[in-house]
């Protein structure tokens, strides 16, 4: 499975199982995502909280003087 910049909980859980063989639960998937550099984003959609994992692109921040 290929990593994307925005992944759902289910996609990240499938990646965890495919790469490590561990059992996927909310904690293990979150730790795996954090180790890969993702941050959790939990919006409420239609009254339910949905877990997304976002990986921000690193940008060169140069200040203008």
C-alpha cells in the first residue's frame, strides 16, 4: 500500500498490518502514523468523529527582509 498525504483510519490500519503484521487498533494505528510523520485530524462529519492522518509537505520558509 502506498502512503498518501491524507489517509483515513482504515487506510492507515491496512498499511500497519501489511508492513508490521501487528493487530490494528486505534492506539497502534495512531502510534504508527506518528512514527511516519503524520498528524491526526478528527473532524465531526454528520455527527460522527472521523479519524484522518495528515502529512504536511515540508516547505522551505524563507523570510523576506
